[in-house]
């Protein structure tokens, strides 16, 4: 592939974790790559910012654990190339009612894959393993996995952008893409921006998170069932004397709690003496017209009640110390969209979105997949049938599942 001036082999639209990883992977293969971002680089308006994201392999769906394990390998490789770390390894701990279908499916999924090592724990074993920090209710079980960790998201995105630049990629921010269409001379696709700039790419990758549906509809007319949610991230004060036991050094895990609400958390790292514990849910929103002042008391109250029950005497629950905003991009089945856009744009445009609050950890493997799709027209190592756009034409609910939703049942209008 050749390039000059405003001509590139691959134009990537959207510089969050997925786009930055895709740009790096394409540049690593020797392609001339352009990465465009509509806001500042490393902005806090989308889904790829903040202090922490968890990485875990305990999924009810069997197609995610292999992706997570491969992502672990790619995270380590990227860190080695960069010369610094963005991922802190920890255990991961899942808990929930013994008869919870999602938790049982996650256990079964991992047990069928020898590469995911899990240990089933009763209440007494949980108490012993975590020194009494977690207090599970009667009828609950725990599951410990070694494949856990905490990722620094903003630092991670910056790392992949730096690696992409090191490999020769061109990065431009404040470039809101308004048009993607076939080039008149059929040399690829022409990508236009609100600034009046225009770039020619043999291929284009669209990774714009909560703006995916808007942009795809504007450039192709396709309506994708990817719905933005405004979500709230909460940091709570650890009670005096318990600070160390809730750190990675103290053996505290990343965790997820199944049940009436799905609660997740990370060890105390980014803010000493505080711990991140949040509800996996949110409210439908327009990403361009968000209500930044609305912090949804329901989400905060639900998490406070969970803390009182599961971490008694360890954490202050009157109110969070820090509240931050983020966004999810939800699909009806909570599975990703990774596919060619089709239509007039055919296989010249690859779209990735709908990561539904659990995609960040898989950024490196998704980025590699997107680069392969754009350059080769196919991807190795990832089973993509679950991520097809066409699944929503076949069934508006997408992939059929025999366990409970983790996010959809907890939306707050």
C-alpha cells in the first residue's frame, strides 16, 4: 500500500481505546495510518477516560474469556514496548446467590475452558481467603480467578497513541468526521470533517463509542441499535484502620456482585483511602446533550446499601466522596458490534461499537481484529459471528442467551 499527502492506507475515526489500539496495530504492520478525534485527545467526554477499569475472564458467554486472555498477553506486550505499565495484576472475585443464572453460567463457561483457572468458594472459604472483608449473605457463593487486574484507562489510551506515533501513525484531534463515502475514482473512501479537511483512505475504521449510531446513520443511513447510557462512578471512603486491606498489596481483588443489582469494584489505588464501587447501569442519554448535574440518587443509594451488607464496618456509606461521569454504549444483547458496515461502503468501512460497559479490557485484541479486517478483509483468532451487524436483522434482541442481563434490567429512566 502506498500513501502520500492526505492519502492513507487506514483512516481510524475515534481515538478512544479501540481506535487507538487499531491505529497502533495497523501502523505496526507498516501501513500509513491516520487517527482522527473529534475532541481533544484524552478527553473525558466518552468512555475511555478515568482512573481505573477492571479486567476479568469470568464471563457467562464462552466467546469472551479467550479474548480476555489474549488481551492480557497483548497488554503485557504493549507495556514492554512502551517501557511502563498501565495494568496492575490482582485476583478477581465474583459473588452472588448460588442459584443466580448469570453467575452459574460464568462458572460453567470457565470450567469448560482449562485456560481460565477458577475456584468455587463457600461463605467460610470467602471469609478465610479475604480476611473477613467480604460478608456474604446466606445462600451466596464466591468465585476466585487469577485473571484479574486494574487498568489505568487514560494512561492506557495515551500509551497506545504514543506507540502508534512511534510506528509512524499521524494523529489529529479536533477533527469531527461528518462524511464517509466512496471516492469518486474508487481509490477507497473519502473522510470529511467539520473543519473542511478531507482525507483519502483505502480503508476506514469507525470507533466512536457513544456517537456510533449518530455517525453511522449520518454517513450511511444504517440505524444501529447502539444506545448511549450516562453512568455514574463512585469512590467511597474506607474506614480508618482498613485502608491497607483494600489495596492490591493487601490482597484485595477486583470484584463483581451478581443479584438484584450488579455491583462492581476495584481495589483502593488511584485515590488513597478511597475505593471505587459502582452500579453497572445508567440512564439513556444523548452524548451531545448530557445532564452533567444529575448523579442519579438511585444508583448511589443502591450501592450504599450493598456496601452496608457486603463490606460491613469497612466503608463509609452516607455518600460517595467522589462522583464521576462516564458513558456506556449498549446493544440489546450486551455484545459487541465488530463488522463491515456494508451497503455502498461494502468492506471499505469497518465499524466497532456497542461495547456495553465491558469492552475496555479487550481493547488490544479488538484493535488488532479491526486492523486485520481493514487490511486483510478477515481476522484470525477471534470468533466474530456473535458480533455481526446482521444479528439484529434476524432478531431485534440480538444473540439469544439463557441467563439474566447484567445491565439492561437496571436502567434508570
